[in-house]
C-alpha cells in the first residue's frame, strides 16, 4: 500500500484487468451526481458499460463513497451518487473527500488523477471542462485542463462542454502542452453539435494510431495527457446555432440566479435541458455512449501493444 492506505479501493475485477493488461476504460461519475437527471444518468451508464463490454473491454466507474475512492463502483452503489447530499469532487477535492468521509461524483480531473495513480490509460467522458464563456471577467477555468496537462491519460470526449469558450479552451490546452487530436475529423467537436467551428491540431484515423501516439508520448517522457475529440454521431447532434443560442439563454438564467463556481456547470446543463425541451439530454446520452465505444477500442489497441498506465499506486 502507498500513502493512500485504505482510502483507495480497486475492486477485484478491475485489479485483475490492470494486472493482466485486459483493456479497461474508466468512467467519471460527476455525470451521475451533477450532470444528468438520475434516471437518464443511470440508464446511460448502464448502456455505456454494456457497450464497453461488447467491444471486449471492462468498464469501471470511479467515485468516492464514504471517504473511500472506489475504482469500479458496484451497480448497486451507483444510485447513491444520484441522491441528495453528494458532492462534486475535482482533483483538488480528493484529499478532503477522503479525510472528511464524503460521498461524491468525480469530475474528469479527479478521474484522470485516479487513472494515473492505478495505471489505467483510458478515460471516457461526455465533454471535458474548459475555459468558460466570460472567463476574462470571472477567471472560471475548469480544473480538467491543468489535470490533463499533469496526467498521461487518454480522455475520449466530444470536445469541451458547449458552455465553454472553445477557442480559448484550445489555446489553454496548447499552452499546457496537452496533445489534442480529432478522431476521423478535422474539426473540434462542440459537445452537443458535431462542429464547434474550430479546427483540431491533428487528425487521427484509428485506435491503433492512438495507441502509437500514447507510446510515443511515453518514449518522449511527456507527462501530459491526450484529448481524443470524438464528434457526436451526426444523427444525434444538434444544430450548432441552436446550441449557441440555448447556451446564451442558459447563461442569462445563471447570471440571474447567481450560479457560480462548482455549481455553475450543473446549473447550465439543467437549464440547457429545459430550454431545448430535453433534446440536449438525448444528445448527451448519445455522445456518452459513442465515446465509451471508442474508448473501449482505444483501450484494446493500447493493451495489444503491451502499454500500461503509470501505476504509481503502491510504488
């Protein structure tokens, strides 16, 4: 055991996968605690888990339950994350959550920190956090971005959440040295829409190329992660202008309500669902499943090359 002692629990099936180089994909759990309505979230995570299994990999949700970081939350415990009283846990919050016995959903930043710790090279999510609209006044920049610069994990996402300033988010990622590639696309996705209007720095075509890229990053001793931008399947995507208008309306609601800090993103996502009459929820579920399927293929390609994560736990 490392200094984490009994605070970190890797369930047996996950431990076996990590030890045997079985493909594994970690899920963040803030989508359950603060992202989607409970019924939609639980159904979507169940679908994602099945999609990953059908692609030959193991899915494992990361969360904090009663002060213990769990890698591979049981389906019986997942509903706990949708109830009142759970907290939203970013990377900086992990020590406090452990010390104070909290239960909560892990954001992308916390999930990739745990992935790095246990040696899991791939995380699937919906959209990463980014530089928020109006950040020149609020300084609201997601903790996901510096975490991506610190942990050598591949994060499969539909770009950054639509509530973010995409050009500024891409600038931040460039400055931080995070590798950003589009999967079979030249355009950076817009979360709920296929195209944000911004190009991706690089395009990649196959999971095998992702595995080769991760191997090259390791050989060059780059600690930073990889953003693998996977556009929402076109039939499920919303029109970009519609998304932008809905985001503007949601931001006005947030301003009137005084929503800020860690409460802002959940507020905006809920407002988007209301403004779009549920269309954003359906799109969110579709992109989450698409990202899980691609993440499983990437995990399989990485496992086939014999690569592992950093596996710092217990070192």
